[in-house]
C-alpha cells in the first residue's frame, strides 16, 4: 500500500509517459542552456557582495542564505538551507561557478517540472488534443516569469511548481469525487504557504467544491477538521521558526505593507496592466538603477518599466479577454472556479490592496499558471465548434509569435546588461 502510494506520488510529480518525458527534455534543454550560460559567464545569479535587487527585485543572495523574511516566507529558511548545502556539496564548499551552476540547474528542473504539470492538466483533466496541449505549453513556456525563474534561485521558482502541482492533484481528486486527505492538505499548506504566506489560503480552495460538501454535515465536518489539522501544523511550525515571539509577525507585516504599498508617481491602472497582468508574461522595457550594499560596494540593478508600445497593451488586453471569456463560459465548471478563486486572491492582494504593485511583475510565480489552464478550458468549451476553435487557435498562434519576438528582444537587452555590469 505504501509502495503503491509512493509510486503514484512519483508519477504525479515527474513525467510518467513518453510524451511527458519528451516535453520535459525539450524545455529542460532550453532552460538548462540559458541558465548554464548565465551561471558560467556572469555573476548575477549569486554574488556574495550583492544583497538584493540585482535584477527585477529578486533577492537571490538573501533567499539562498536566509530563506527570506520570516513574515512573508515563514518556513523557507529550512528549505533553502537544504538548497544551499546541496549546492555547496556539489561545488566543494565554494560559492563559485559550480555553486551558481547548481542553483541555476535546480531552478531549470523545477520550472520544467512546472511546465510538465500544466501539460498533464491540459492532457488528462481538460482532455485536449495533443497538438493543442503542446501549443498552449509552448505559449506558457516563453512567459517572462518562466524564463526568468528558470535560472533564478527564489521562493517564486519553487512556489510556481508547487502551485501547479497542487492544482493538478486537486483537479484529479475533484474528478474522482474524492476528498483531499488531511496529510496532503497539511503538506501542501506547509510547503506552499511556508514559502510564501499569502498562498496559504489557496490550498483550501478546492475543498469548497468537494461533492455534497454543503449538503452533508458529516462531509462539512470532515472538511473543517482537515483544515484545522493543516492550520495547526502550519501555525506550530511558524511559531517554532520565530521562537514563539508572535508579536514580531504583526510589527514586521505592518512595516512590509507600508514599504511595498505606498507608491508612487506611476498611474495605478498602468501598473496593474504593465506589471501585474503584463510583466509576468510579456517583457516591457527595462530601467537601470544605481545600488550599493551599504558597505562600499556599488552595483547596477535592472527593473521593469511600464509598457511603451500600444501593441503590448493590445496583447495583454486580448489575453485578459480570452481568460475572462473562459471564466464566464465555464462559470459552472468547478475546476475553473478553483483556478479563478486562486487568481482572485492575488488580484485582491496586489491590485486592490496595492501590495508590491510597483514590482508586481516578480509575483508571477503565484499565478501565471492560471493563464494556460483557463485558455485550455476555453478551447474545451468550444470543442464542438470548428469555427471558434480555428479562431482561438489563430489568436493564440498570433499572440505566441508576438510574445516570442518581444521576449527574445528583451532578453537580448538583459544580456547586454549582464555583459556590461556582471561579467
């Protein structure tokens, strides 16, 4: 019984068919070459002198060495201890090129597995034809978030994979009309919520759609008990992490909210379109900024700018129309509601509460998987209409070409930045 469960667990996480292995190898090759080249030739992935924000506000050194701030990343300290120690083991205890290579390859593997999870969902849950699943994951694979995280050792890298994995797992459970066990719920809460606290609530969204949940007191009570177990496990581990000094959580959280939500001269609507919805998918232009580590070392940092081209706005608006169309067309579909509610959590945090809105392009690891899944469900809704299917395919292919050309050009600018400042 335990052996069977373990094998099923491995099949869930890793490629389990020849097609999935092929998808894994293709994306792993692309991401692996990119990450390896950057790790070998440049020091931007990890440099002990750079504390934070070398590119796009990713705190590589801080995350690798400490796991990040405890109030936003409660349990990532433990996880990144393992990542750091493993990387040091491979590099012989030195934070050199081999150390950077290991970090880059870990990121490439995790982001590729995230692509595989989306492919599995499209193929096994939505039941799309193979060619269409490949088209959608190709589109998804060149999102700016996937490209950047494929060589970036960050919380977001692992969070994206874990959220994709959990959504696929929950979709399987909903399809089989089975409940998510307390152990799986607790594990998901600890890993997903432990890496970033705002994602903790997403773990419980699929429970709302378990069969007859609100018609049976027994089933409702079972769900409440499973949630309580998961919450207690999470809270105890969190409190243990901060030596039960829970007052620090509130003071630090208020400081973080004040720091990341009070901005600035950019129009809110433009930050929402260019950074929250756009920057995670379609690279905008870049801004170079001067930074220092408060110990005499000065370095350059790269940030994303607002969109300057009307075509970029058209791209994002068209994509938003597609996913909104999918949501309303599939409104009674419980799988779509799970995805949409998960996305809604991020919209509230970043667009309504404005937390980190000025740098919300870095938060793509929390929600970009929503786009390919909702597009997949849109195709599913019109599977019997050849005309609409043809129209949707044409739109996605056009968007894919523009996305590829734009992101390729922007990555060339990124390499110019590396060449100039991070050799």
